[in-house]
C-alpha cells in the first residue's frame, strides 16, 4: 500500500499591530520590529562612529571600545545565537560585526575619527557587516524551511501511520463482513474530525461495489459506530473501485442553524440545501431539473421549504412563485415585510417597519385552486412567449436553453403539500383537474425556457402524486426520514440505493441525491434549522438584488400576473379572511351562476357544495332547501311537496332520517338521492350515477343507495324502468306524465 501524502497549510502569523507613528505617506513604522541586514549594518556603523567621536572628545581610554566589542561578540554573537538555535553563519556574522565595530572604534579614537581615512573605513565596515548579515539571513531562512519541512514530514508520517492503521483495519473488516478482499489505496480524514473516506480497489473476478453497499449496515455494526452514523457507499471514479464514507460522530443528530450568509447565489452555480455528514454543504443544480421533496409530518419538511425559499431569494436570477393550499402558510412569512411596508399589516412589537420599497420575498402566491390555475396558465403562456421572443438570443449564444440572467430570470414554482393538488381524489373537481394537468405540463414542456418546479408531498405513492410522472420529471430527490411510521420514501425516490433510513431519525435528516451529469449519488444529509425570523431577514437582505420578471414574460402573463397583489385576489393576506373569500352583497350572491363540477353551463345541479366554501356546517334541512331551490331554478315546475296524495313530491322521508343508512348524514343523503331522481326528469337515473354524485359529499355507498331505491319502488315513490345495466329510476311525478 502506498502511503498517501497530506497537504499541510501553516496558518499565517497575525500581522503586528500598527504603531501610532507613521510616515508622511501614511505607512506605519513598527519600531519594535527586529533589524534586518540593512538596518543592522546602519545601526552598527552609526553607533561606532558616534562612540569614536565622543570617546576622542572626552578622553575615553582607547581599549574600552575593543573590550565592549569582545563582550558583545561573546554575549550576543555566540550566547544568544546558540540559545535561539541559529546557524553557524549567524554566529560568525554577529560575532564578527561586534569585533570589527569595536576594533574600528579603538583605531579611530587613536588616529582621529574626523579624517577621510576614518570615514572611508567606516563605510567599508558597514558594507561588510551588511554582506555578512545578508548571507547569514539566507542560510537562516533555508534552515528554518528545513526545520518546518521536517516537522511537516514528521506530522505526515504520523498521519500516514494513522491512515495505514485505518486502512488495514477496514480491509480486514470488509473481507470479514462482505467476503470481498479489497485494497484500500487512499484514506482521507475529514477536516471536521467526524469521520473519514476510504477509496478501495476491488479484487476482480466479478466482484462489484454493490456487494459492499449491501453490507453497509453490517460494516457499521462491526465497527461499533454510534447510532445515526450511516456508512455511505458509492462507485469510485472508475469501474472496479468503491468509495466508503464512514462517519464516526453522529453529525445529523445535531442542529445546524441556517448560515448567516445571505450573499448572492445563482441558479447556474448551485444552491445549498443542507450539510453532508462531513459538514460540507450539499448543492443542487436546478437550471434544468425539478425537485421532489418527500417527508411525513414531523420530519422537518416545512423548515426545509424555508431553506428552499431562502436559497431562491438569494439568487440574482430567480423569481419565485408558490402554490400552497394551506392558506398560503409557507409563503406568508416571505410576504409579510412587503405588507408591512405597504401599511397593510402592523409590524410586530419591537420590529421597525421595512423600507417603503420592500418587495415580496415571493413574487406570487396561490392559495386556492382558482389562483393556482391562473398561475399555471401564466407559466404556459410565458413558455410560449419566451420561445418566440428569445429565439435570436439563443441563436446568438448557440444554445437551445434560454440564457438565464438577472434580466431574464428563471421562474421557480414551489408547490407545498403536492398531495392535496395531485392526489386522485381531486380528479372530479374540474378546476383541480386543470391544475393537476397544468403542473404536469409545466414539468414536461418548460425546461428549455427556464421554468422549473419544486414539489413537496407527504408520501411518494401514486395515490399521493397521482401517477409516476412527477417522479420521472424530478431528477433531484429529497427524502426526509424522521417520523416515518410506514413506508420508505427513500426507496421510492432512489430505487438502487440502500440507506439505513432508520438511523436517520433526527428531524431534518434524510437522503438527498440528484441524477444527471451535474448530480451526485444519493447520500445522507442534514437540513439546516431555520428560525421564524429567517424569512424576514433574507427578504430584506436580498430586496435590491432579487430580479423582476422580464417584460416579455410579464406581458404574456397579462392581468393574471399584473393583478396578483390586488385586494380582490390577495386581500386575504391582510383582511384575516379565508383565501378566495371576499365580502359580497346579497344581490351579488343571488346573481352568481350555478354550475355543476362536471359542466360549465348554467342551470346545472350543484351537489359538490361540500367541497366549496359554503357548505361545511350545513344541516340536512338547509341542504335540502338549497337543492330544492336549484331544482326550482332549473325546471321551473317543481314546488315544495307536502302530500303523497296530492300528486306532487312527497318528502315523508323526513320522518325516517335515521333509518336504513349506515353512511354519514343519513337524512341529508336520502333527501339528496330522491332529489337527484326528481331532477333527472323523464330520462331517470341509475344507482351508479347517484353514487358518483353522493359519495364525495356524503360518503354514501352503492349498497345503501340500492336499498333506498328498492324501498321507494315498493312504496310507489319512484318507478323502475329497464333491466340490467339499462336500469333507470324515474320519479313518480315524471312517470305519471308519460
């Protein structure tokens, strides 16, 4: 096994604190700095000259300077240099400088220091001392580098011994647990100290890296790693190699706040979404990719959405739109600073009002199916407009992808809780169905024109996502695993990856991966923890660099976009009303058209009022009255029946509300069923059609409906026409008129 070298970077010494004394140019002078070759020689010669002048004038004994020079050579030149472990060149240079300065001073005092001979020899003395000092400095620096190199080599040898020990231990462990004999050729110790990575060569003979990946849990158990330490195994830089990331500390169990760094980002260079086990940031690349985030309640999904929105807000080339049918909960904190700046919402106690030019941190919020439909229609219109308007730009750049920039930003649509939007139970609502189809069409068709989506859902099953299309168009996958009580979202997103998600049970932890050339293999990660104040801080910090939607796109989106913050459509954000609710007069309510979920024409019978805002708490009598009014408006011939013998509709089932119905709201369901038959007219209706209408509103099943029909046939309330699949039931009022 070849020892692996280690690059060591020595920390720089802190710069000396500047002195108060400065030159005229403003450059500080450090009077405490040691002498160099030049200043040392100058100091020695000026000192010797001054001493000679004073000695000659004062009658100093001529032997004193020589004695002082000898003492300096012994004390400073030899003693101090040895104590500081300096080289022989430094010892010789220092000693010679003292002796030469002392000898010249003695000679000058004797012969006279003011002669040309004295001046010339003093100059020569200075040059000689400077040369000696420079030569000594060169050797001293070389010796210092040698000492540092030796220390580095000693440290590297120590590190290599540690790596060699790790490699030997894990070669034996892999052979014992996986029955594969590998050769570990590199060991990288993580800078965080929380683990290490191993690179190994497989032995050949049909061995594959999957064999080691399948035993990752066994390796962790054999190594006695702490709970939460999941070994990540992936293929190496070429076939026949394998890389193992081995955490030795449970990093994902800790909480890591979102970095207080709101510096600019770009959709083109990746957006950080969390931390890997070795504490490095994991970045996702979303220029061409959609993302699917799965997480059960309590897994930290809402916090993760905050991280996603924060990353988009920091991008200088992204405009963010949000669909959230939970009253826009995920987007509200990002909009609040704008509402406060506009005076629509009062700032919380202790918080100053944002600047007047504050813009929403999220450019458009859809909290109802109708608003989401507007948004998706706008996206499709923008896609078409961009394809035509920017074709010359793409030709100039020689690309089929729209060049994204601050002038032409990418539109990122975040759909929170996509199960509410994509699930099969919404198919019967025409608006929801259009929204579902719009989401999928945007995913399929808008990649080149820089429109991408991030969807979140509780589960990855087709019952939650509608079908597998969303997963297919989402190369970026995130499975938050904390709180999983059933199912395994990681395996639904990453079919070929086996991760012990049971170990990743800390809130905000999970598995993340991205397919494609810019992607990375699925790996455990930990999401950042966000505070409620994050949205406000990021919105204000990025206010002046978040881009505006380009003019061509805004024009294509039309009034649906330009009126997105109008009081009629966004007033619920500051009026404390439910999304979509607006104050209405009695006249306005009376003039509203009545439509059926499956038909757009007026006059249809509306039996889906429970899915709308107006029928959550209606009792049976109120619902019956409303249905009767709709029938009256539709047919114009039906009056409130009160007697079976009068020839009109007999509502005697009011006296039997609690009989024969195992479903919820029995009285209301029976009334609605009979009114359906009455509304069907001479053509009648069947049990299957009645179930389709009643089940969404009342939960009524076909056996229950069949029991009512048989009862009403026996009593003469309705007439049965036809047999088998052609069976229809006609109300007596219409049957008598035939």
